[in-house]
C-alpha cells in the first residue's frame, strides 16, 4: 500500500506541476500580490492598535491598488477595487474624515465602470448608495446608484434590498428602472469564441471553448505524425483564439484557430499522441468541451508555434464513419424545465456533437464513452492500482466570489484554502487520490464540476462552501445532500449556491425526479451524516459556539448528475462576524479540514477502505 500511495502522490505532484506550467507568470504575480494585500488587510483587522493609525489603512489600500495596476483587466482587479472601497469605508469609521467615504464611493463606482460583469458590482453599488443616503443626505445620487443596481443587476443578491429602498425613495424611478434590463456586455457575434479554458487532470485534459450565443460543433480527427482534433463551429467567429495557446501539458501541445470560411471557425488541438477524445456541448451558456484522455507523454513541454498553420490542408482528410456521441448528463437546458422527461433527454441528445472518425478511432471513442451514459449505483471500491479517488470542489471562483463577509472576506478564497487543507489531510490518512476541481482563482460553471468527477470515475464528491444570511446573526455548520423535495427553509441557501433567483428554484419541476434516480441518495445521506457529526465534534473540542445545524437536503445544482456519493458542506457562516474571522484563520481552516477528513474516514471504514 505504501508504494501505491507514493505512486498516487507522485502522479498528483506531476499533475500539479503540469498545471502550474500552464499558468502565465504575470497571472501568478497578480495572484501573489492579491494574496499579500489580503493577508495585510486581515492583519490590520486583527490589530486594534494598528487600526488607530491612518497610514496603516492607506498602506493596505495601496497594496490592493497595486493589484489593479498590475493588470486592470484581471479578475483580481475587480476584487481589489472592491476591497479598496471597503478599506476606505473602514477607515472612515476610525477617522470620521468624509473624504474617506468619498473615496469609498469612487472605488465602488470605478468597479462598476471597469468590471460591469463582476458579481461584486451590486454589493459595491448598494454600499455606495447607503453611504450617499445616510452620511451625505444625497438622495439624488443614492437613487442613481439604487436604480443602476436594480436595472442591471436584477439577478444579483443585492437586488431585493435595493429595490425595496428604491420603492420607498422614488417609486416612479422603479417603474422606469425595471424593464427592460440593458445588456451588461456589448453584443458579440453569434458563435464567437469568448473564452478558452483548460486544465490537466490525472486521466484527461479538458479544454473548454466558451461561446457567445449558440453554434453547431462538428469535430474531426487527423492521424499521422501530427495527430490533431479539429472542431468546426458554425456560425463561428474565432474571437479570442486569434492567438494560439500553448498548453504543452503532455497531451495537448497547443490550441489554435482560424476563420475556416466566412461563417465557420475552425479550432485545432495539436496532440502529443493519437489518444481517445470526446467532444460534447453544454448549454446555458453554450460551451464546447473537448476531453483528451490517455497517459501524459514524458517528452515534456513542447514549444508550439504561435502562427496558425494553413488550415485548409485538413479539409477532406477525415472520411469515415459518423457517430453521435451523446452526453446523457448534459446540463439541464433552461427550456427543458417544466417539459416532459422525454423532451429533456431529446434536448440533451440535440446538444451532442457529431464525431467523424475512421473505424479504429470509432472503436476508441465507443470505448471511452462517458460513464454517465449508463447510470448505476456506485459504491467506493478500492480500484486496482489506486486508492479511493476523492474529488474536492472549492465553491465559486474567478468572477463569482460567492458570499462576502462583513469584513470583505470572499467565500471563493475560503473554499479554496479549505479544499487544499482537506486534500492534505485526506492524503495523510488514507491510501487515496485527491483531485480538486480548481486549484486557483478560476471560474468553473456548476454543471462542469460534477462532470469532472464523473469523467474521473471518482468515488466521492465533496463541495465546500461558506454559508450566508441577510442577517448577521445566524451561525453554525450544516451538510447537504441532493434532494428535490420542496422545502422553503433551504430555498434561500439553494438560490445562493445555484446562483439563481428564488423564483427559479421554485420552478424546479417533476422532471428533476429523473435525476434523483441516479443520485446516490442513501450513500450521500450517510456521507453527509458522517461529515456533519465529525465536523461538529472536531470543532467543538477547540472552539466555543459551534452550532450543529444538522444534515439537510436541497436541489443544489452542483450535485446534479453526480454518479457517486456527493455532498455539499457549509462549514460556517461568512455573514456572521465571529465565524467570518474564524474562516479567514488558517488554524480554523486546518481544524475544519481535519474534522471533515475524520468524517470521510468513518464513511470509508464501512468498506474497509480507510486502512493502509
Ligand atoms: Zn457557496
């Protein structure tokens, strides 16, 4: 077992190394600068002595503004502007200098202007409006801010509060403000590639093309000395792929693209070897996902040419059989909610991509069809050659900060720290392999997270979160597993974690009962119970005021489609001052991780999988 563990660890190290090679150096320095600023901020908040000095506040604010200056378009630049606003507001509470409040409003306004797509904008606009109203008595500008929030960020979590206040202040403004919501981003061409994401996992490399609107995606494969996958998007616009992306992770050398015809864009993935691959699409928003499996080649990173090769050469090089790779576990399209189950599966089939291959490739693709096509109850089993495989999912990330604490702590940063701590704890205790759905501050849509776990054939899926409430009072820990039964009590938590409105959660229909048949309700409920019990027990030994909110059930999107026991842990309330402070503390993170690992251990003991 020792060698098995070593091999698993070695593999993980390799994966981590490969993943870090993919991170551009400047992004690393933006992230490092942000972490430095964040650390300084929480040190300031922990020191009443430091808080008395103006220069201490300005020093920390400057650190955040340096992040913004490094790369004003980086996601962290939005986070940094928000923090600069929060710090200016905090400074006023000590200084009573009105200019500090003016600065706070200016930073929140700058955030709204430079990063209209950031989920922090509505938080900032609401604070700015409240400052204008309460501290400056400037109703006119306050109304402007409330109105801007209500008219643009109607899906945001500050919408209800802003709308209620606007109704009191200027009901006539509300009538003008509500319909129609202006578009947040300027319209782009249908089928334009607006983002390319990629990550190297132990068994496969995933490349995701984020598209504007909808397009048909037709993949093809070219064998030979330079094996490559190509995907024709119609209508298609090469968009951000004008410049080739070097991956060099040992499976994919580079991703490049070209305008194949006027309205057809061709994306090419140059591979290290002719390995099996899968192409499928997800809706809402539309994405093309390419998974390349097979071992990592040991040739190491390859320097790829940035200029796209002549793409027409590929044309006609792929006569062969046609197979439709269906993705049964495609994301539920919005239009399918409320429709009959059969139309939902049709919708999933319609989103499948057509793969053209020769016979050998056809056999490989059929062999590598996703497991989720044949749902079956799956219990943890000690696979030959590896231990239990656990996928940890740090909630939120990138443009989605999750809930934000009163001191500005962001849920996405807490969940990532918790996941890293939990990964270390699990690997220390059991012969297991732990894989994170994200190991940096990146955005991953909810439906892709369980698909990662399914593709990895994981044995357990644990999504990590911090709870929040509109009131600062609630605190405690709770663990959820998937259920679609309607329960008004949990709807608010579900709405926040799903990133939808309360109304949309209410719209969940009978159709979802289909998904329930595949979710491991009994196993998930037992895993949730073990984690919850261990979490309360472990934390109570070190901390006072640990409240057991119990095991609960809810229709959490991130748990849909999971083919293994899966739970969502809300470790503590980030909206509660005491618990926010704990969540930011590395010792609390480690103790929470130890406790959750103990719970996972108790769960695995039933299968004799927890011993070395
Ligand atoms: Zn969350």
